[in-house]
C-alpha cells in the first residue's frame, strides 16, 4: 500500500511508450510476434521492428485481416501482439475478435493506443470511449487499462506470460510517471495508492493521475480518500473494492470512457448485488468528444481533478 | 498420413453424403447443399492430399492444416473428421443438439478434434489460415495450410484484405480453395452480387490461380490438389467448380437447399439415391 504523499514523479511520458519499451525489451522471446496496421510509429513499435524484423508483420490498413492473422499465428504457440489505434482495434473489428479470438480462445494480445478523449485534436472519429465496454463483454477476455508509462510497461510484460485473449488499452498524452518502481503488477489485483476513510475513489487509466491531484487538494480540506487504481477491468478486483466501501460507505468511479458499459457500470452492477453502496461517476455522459488539446477536453467533459474535487465536496457536504 | 483407413475414398464419399443428409434431417436444420458439393474435396484432402499426424494436435506443427471458412457446411467436415477417426462416428447424431461438441457452426470451444478456430461469420478463415501459414514459415516448416471458402463468401471485404496480405508476405505455403457452386442464400451468385471473374481478381491480387472444372470428380480433384501442393511457389487460389446438393437430385443446383432440412419423404428419397456398403452412424 502507498500514500499519495510518498508518490514521486519520475518523469513525463506517454503510456504508449511504456508499451513500446516493454516490447523492445522482450524481443529475445522468440514466441513474441507483433503486427501493426500502418501505425508502427504511433504504437512505438519501431524499436521492436528494428530488433526483430522477421517477427514484425506489417498488416497494412486492413484491421479485420490483422485480427484473423493474429489468431492463426497463435495456434502454433506464438504470442501475437496485434496493434493499432483503439477504435480500429475494437469497434472496427468486433466480430473478428469475437469469433476468431474470444470464442476460439486464441492467445492474442490486442494492444491499442490513442484510446479515449485524450487522443485530442483528431476528434471524435478517433476518440473511442466504448472500447472497454465492448471488450469486457466478451467471454474469455482480460481487459487492462493502465494509468501511466510504467504501469503500461509492467502490464505489457505481464500479459506476455498468460495464455488469455487480452485487451491492453493505452494512450497518447504525456503524463507524469508516478507508479513506484517497486509497485507490484498483478493482473486482476487493484493497486492501493492512498488510504483514507471518507470516500472510496476507484480510478482507471489516465484518470488515476487526476484522482491523485484531487486527493491532494481534498486532504488539505480534511477529506481523506481511499484510492484504488483498477488497472485490470476484467477480472475485476471486487474484494479490494468491497473492503474499501465497507469502510467508507461511498464510491466515486473515474474513467475516460462512457459511463454506460465501462468500469462505472460494472462496479455499480456488482455492488448492487452484494453490497449496495451510494455511487457517483466521473465519465463520459453519453456523448461524443471533439477536437481540442487533451487538457481542454478533460476539463470541458469533466474528466478532471477539478471535477473530482467538486463532486466529492458537494457530495460530502450534504 | 493419418489414415490407415481401408475403405476406398469413393465409398467413403458416398457414406459422407448419407451422413450429411441424415444429420440435417435429424437436426431439422443445417446446410446440406454446400456440404454435398464439397464432399470430394474434403475426403480427398483428408485421405489423399494432406499430411497429418494420426491424432489431432491443436498446434498443427509438422503437419498440414485445414481451416473451414464457410463454417455453415459443418456437416461435411464433421462427417469426414469422424469417418477418419478423429472422434466416434456415433457422435454425429448429436449435431446441433444441446450439450454437443458438434455445434451448428464449427468451434474449438467444445474441444472437437479437427477444429482450431471458430467459423460461421463469413470472411474470416483466409486471414486465420494466413496467420497459420506465417507461423509455419517462421518455424521453417515445409507443411501447407489449406482453407476452404464459399463463392458467395467472396463478397466479404476481409477476404480481399487477406488476399493482399498473403501475396505481399509471399505465403507460398497457403492454398485457398473456393467452392464455386454459383449459388448463395438468395439465389445465383451472379444475381445476388456479381463476383465477376474470380480467377482474374485473384490473379490481380498476386495469386496463382488453378481451376478444377469438376471438383465432384474424386480422381480429378485429388490429382490436381496433389500436384498444386507439390509445385507451389506462391499463394495459390483453387477454384473448385462443384454442384450444390450433389448426389441428391432434388437438391442439385438449387439455392433452396443451401440451408434447408429435408422432410421424411425427401430424406427417404435421398437415402435411396445414395446406397452405401458402410454402416450409417
Ligand atoms: C458475415 C456473415 N454474413 C452473413 C451470413 C449468413 N450466411 C450464411 S451462409 C451465406 C451464403 C454463403 O454463400 P456461399 O459462400 O456461396 O455458400 P453456399 O451457399 O454455396 O454454401 C450467408 C449469407 C454469415 N454466416 N456471415
Ligand atoms: Mg456458393
């Protein structure tokens, strides 16, 4: 367990670089092969490609085929990492994933960059915020949404060791690297980043950093928050969530995703069944994004530390 | 080769036809037309063309691999897999029933020997086969990967993505076969959505194209597939001209029998048209 005041900022990096660096380091594992659909640089796969040109396959702008090829590659025991932007890695190819990977339980790792509204200026066509919902609905799938460079690096290495179809979601913005070097990464286990008693904050992906900043402000006002970093959306670490809400009696879920179908829905459903708990959500409110800088967009759509602070202040003031 | 099967391929083909009609009749659903048309191709692949281990291995290492992209013709595949000993012939009776490994469309989900990836949603099998072929090349294996598709299925865009991919990556161990029966659900393929000249299309995508004018002629299809396999040096597309419903007169060349089950009288008529020395399941 950590306390926010102990978290050190170790640099400024994008999560996708954590993926690329881990891939480059794993290059000696001859089982690992990578595919990309004309976005090799964006996925930070240049180093892997350079080191293992015979295990990197250019799929061209043909994502449906890339998913099927990855499934076929995996049958022999290879571990294919199929990569592109999150929209084209999920929504564009959902039936292919469903039949050739999920239902067939082929060991394919779908690794997707530029997820969420923080993709920024390209606008709503590229800002998918439905992908976690799509992917967690599929039986057999593991869904992971890491929060910083280092956790993405850890997650990339961890999923290479499993046999499960997996969706790994990361993004484009440059953010503080704050997950401690000695932090464990275990698929399906939440990482506790702060201990508090007034409210549980559950955050995933880029919103973890927003939550950290919010808690620093709230603590100055005497509000103490439990912070759970849920990097694995599926399987969900319900035990950790339950232990926390039994203490605090309130939960705020923060995600860069539609509230419908995302982590908010999943936690609401599970808690309603076993331990009904008042819940609020910082998420996309059934709307598309738009062009803008990641920062401006996060503020406009309320996916920000300011909104977390405001929401908790008014909730606890009642 | 797998098969220490003593039966002649043509005898087996006849029995496979009986199995197909019986399975669809008993399940009161399924796809007899395409299944009957592809009997010679599948029997030939499994008995005479492919090099296979005696037992099914999921990883397909050091053996030829087969993928069925047009998964709706599962009856013919299931019958062949059972008849060559991958599983008990009597299991064919469970086709499309609850708790069966013989799902309406093939899947490894229930661990049926012979099936490596699910199919049914059309257009995906060539991509999967291309991936398997790529893996064989990485492993320096000499074996081949076969995939069967439908001609209506050629309307799916993903197939043309896969066609580009296989040619670009020079997959000279991949053999794509198309069941050219000229028919799909709503009618004749040329009326539903004209594929135009499939041979020219595949050639223009960088494939070698082979045409088997009568793929219901066992000796012809076997000789041709063997020689294609032996002399291959680029991805090959084989256009198999077949007759939908082959062997059952009222089913032949009719789109009505793409996915329809015979009634009792029709079933008996089919059985009379398909005498066999082998035992039904
Ligand atoms: C993606 C997809 N769309 C539609 C269908 C429904 N469907 C099943 S078989 C078929 C026709 C296939 O025609 P063809 O490939 O010529 O097979 P044949 O009828 O000759 O057996 C259709 C439209 C499907 N299974 N998958
Ligand atoms: Mg057809």
